[in-house]
C-alpha cells in the first residue's frame, strides 16, 4: 500500500458512498414532513449521534499527541445535546429521552483515517440538516424544535476542515476512511429502517 498523499479524498469518499447516500435520501419524504416525522427523525438522530460522538471523543483523547498530525475537534461537532433539547421542546421528558434506543455502531475508530471517514458522514449530515429544518418549519414544526438541524457557520467550518484533512491522507489512510464511511452509512440506513417504539 502506497504512502503517497491520498489526493482528492472527498471525491473518493463521495464516489464510494453515492449509492448509500441516495438510499438514505429515499427513506424520508421532505415534502410531507410533519410533527410525527420530525420526532421520529430526532429520535433516530439521537440514537446514532450520542454513542458515535462518545466513541469519536474517546478516540481523539487517546490519539492527540504533539508529534501526530492535526486532529479535528470532535467536541464542536457534537449534536446530541441539541437533539435532546429539540425532543424536550416537542414534549418528551428527560426520562423518556434517556430511555430511547441507541443504535448499534460500526467498529470504533482507532486511527485518523477511520475517524475522518466517520466525520465525513457526520459533517455531511449536519450540513444536510439545514435542508430538513427548512421543510420542517414550513410543515409547522416550531423553529425552537429544530435547533439541532439549523445552519451554522461552525458546521461549515467543520466540514471544510474535514475535507482538507481527507485530502491530506495517505493512500492507506484514505482506504480506511472509505471503509469507515461505507460502514457508517450502512449502520445509518439500517437504523432509519428500524421502527421507533410507540411512547
């Protein structure tokens, strides 16, 4: 396996996950977004984000040392707290939110390539949330229940950072990033196909 720079990493990731991304998009009809859909979506997002953000945080704490390359800040990307707040705004109690199911996860990241592959999926999802928020608000969802989806400058900054870092990966690291992104998309798709228990 070559150790040359991985090249246009984002294009490689995008091509590898194009079909999976299309399947995810097909699972949700934005044109008929309503309160039930919004609550279902937030529950699914919390179930995935909370454990995944934790694992990425554990990885970053263990990985960062002065002699290693720049590592993205996982804390600024966390959305689980905002998702929880949105669910509570919709009427769920803290106890109900804590009792919601959490998603199975792909293997935890142990090095930079794999972590960046997962961040590629998460950062892209965060940017896509702005589109969902627009449809949700148009469908009558209170804006204060869409804070986890809202557009922000920080999300653009995070996405640019991830793109730049992906383009700096070695060939071997980029292979790992692709595998991690594909695995996370598969978990994401399976999780969205899992019915949410009635509360």
